[in-house]
C-alpha cells in the first residue's frame, strides 16, 4: 500500500502541468532592458576616455608591451 501511495504521489508531483494563462512579465523585462541600456550610455558618456585607458593598460599588461 505504501509503495502504491508513493508512486501516486510522485506521479502527481513530477507530472508537468501546462501553464495556466501565464504570459510572463514582458513590460517589466522591457523596462529593465531599457534602463540598463540607459545606464550604459550614461556611464560611457562621462567615463569613455578613462574606460578606454583602462582597457589599453589591461591589454598592454597581458601582451607585455
């Protein structure tokens, strides 16, 4: 009896169920993407020269120049 109940329980728990009208949060993801792009543009705008210099220093330290 215990084995039968265990199998029944596992079949109920492990059986995939179709999503019930779950569409996700598309506007939220769009907002996150747009805000991230805005932050990148803002940071790049005032720190471009320093970021470029940091990249050149890092690449030069790897290549040994």
